[in-house]
C-alpha cells in the first residue's frame, strides 16, 4: 500500500486546489470501488474544509459490466427518474464535484459494443443538463487518479501485481507533484502561476501561426484562430471561484485553425485508440486535412481514427508541454488521457474546445466554425513533443518569436 501521508496529501490537494471546496458547499465524490481508501480521505478532507454535506457516488466497473451484459437494450436506455433527480439536486444546490478515476482496462471486453454505445448515449442525453452545467464551469470540478492492480499490470506488465500497484501509485504521486518533502499546496500554487504566466504571454502575442521543428522530421506550421485563447491550469467558475479541473495538468493549449495546418508531424509516443496501440507514426497535412500518413504498427487503426467522421482528419487542439515536466520525465505510458496527454506537446484530431475562442462558450457551432473551429464527435490526442522541439511563433506583423528551444519554454 502507498504511504498514508502521500494519500492524505493527494486527498487534501483534490479538496483545496482541485475543487477548492467552499464553506457550506455540497461536495460530490465520484469514486470507483477500487479507490475506497483515497475516497474516504477525500471525504474527510472535504468536511474539514467546511463542506456542508459530502455525497459519495460509488461505482463498480464489474457490476456495471453485468448490467450491460444482462439488461435489455430497452432497460439500458430507460434512465430512472431518481438518477436524474439526484443530478438535478447537485446542480440546483451548486455542488462541486471531485471525481476519482481508476480504470480497469478491459472490464467490458466481450460485451456487445452496440449496447455500450446505446447505454452511453441514453445516459448522456438524460444527464446533458448536468454535463453542460459542469463543463460550463458553473461550479468547481476536478479529477484525480488512483492506482489499482489491473490498471497497474497494464502499465507495468513485467512486475508482479503488488509491485506494479505500488509503482503506479508512485507515478501518480510524482505526476501530481505530491511527495513527502514539499508542501503540495504550495507546489501547485507555484505551478499554477507558471501555467497562467505562459497563457498570458501567449495570449498577449496573439500569434498568427506556430512553427514546430525537430530532428525527427517534424516540420509543421499551425495557424491559430482569430481571437484565440490559451488555456491551461487553473480555471474560474462563473461565480468567481478558482479551481483546477485536472490533477495532474501540465498543458497550455489553444485552437488551431481547421484549414490552416500544413507540413509533417512525427509522433513521439504510441497512441491507444479503442484498445489498439498505434506506434511509430507520422502524418502530413495540407490546408488542415491529413493527406498522407503511415504507422509501423496498427496503420489500419490510425486510418479508422482519421475516417471516424468529417472532422476527425482535422485538428482541434494544439498543446504545449515542456520536456522537463514531471510526467514527461517519468516516460511511462499510462493508457489514460489524464496522464498521457500531459506527457508531451500534443495535437488532437477532432473536436475543438469553444473556450479557446474569446466568448466561444456562448457561441453557436455555426458561429464558431466561421473562426475555423473543427467540429467532430471524436477528440483523440497524440504526442509529438521531443527533447529538441523548437517552436517559433509568428506574429501578424511577421515577427518571429522563439517559444520553445531544446524542448522547453524560453518565454
Ligand atoms: Zn490537451
Ligand atoms: Zn485533448
């Protein structure tokens, strides 16, 4: 088991920095049964921070699998009213949410994928009001992770279960800037300051485009949308409470122009898509669209990803992460976006984030598209950062500003 003090620190971080629980607020803790120990600690810390009431939503991937397996399509689509009412209560009472992820890879293996899809759609439709509320930052929310033996064995296949679980815990603590020596809250305050500072510098420049080059053969020009906003790190609710949606987080990200991407990009980490690992791949873009690509492994999976829908062969996100960040240094493939997308500079095929345009969260899709917003039902991040990544920003006046040198920020 991981050291108690580290679990305490992570729980405290989730409450104070992640959700930033306010006095007399209701706190929802979404917890998988694998994460019992940390969920209990989060609950205690939330009360200590002044929560009026803490409601823990336990979820179990195994019993969830049984419901998918045995319930009819009709039952799966019929979302009980009490489930909806419960979420309504959270929204109406301004509850904040702390979600703990601890995935069991392969838990739904062999289950009819149509049933999974249909159940997923029914639930997202019924609970859309809740999602919109949270994604619109009407209240604070955060995500942290907890190790479990199944996930750990996938990340560290050569270790026995106990060692692997411990190793994954250590990787999670390290990535989340939790250790015995330092004050994690202070570390996060410092870290947030740096992320916000980079957002501010990049926002002030309002670069017309970014040019990425490295020795692997990446030579890519990305035009950014007009009035783009760099985000990352701390966010603010509509009522003015700051919070950190992800622990860990390392990225500063914004919106590429859908039709403004040209050149070649070479991926530097494998991409896990629908359970298949695409390895050693590169892509070529012309006016935003992927026109050529190859992969040493799972080329056909990459093809499926690109052909998912119209928008999935265009980009929706460009994110900058220094080579010296702790997740990058750990050099571990977590098979989980919360970690993997924070390991390296990345791009995402598919849907862009409206918040990356000034006033974008209040715009209709049609209006966003006028700016160069890419719409898609998918959003898949892939890593292309490297130790020697060079990034130059080109201003609207044609001035060149060095942003990254030797894999790290120089502004
Ligand atoms: Zn990202
Ligand atoms: Zn992304």
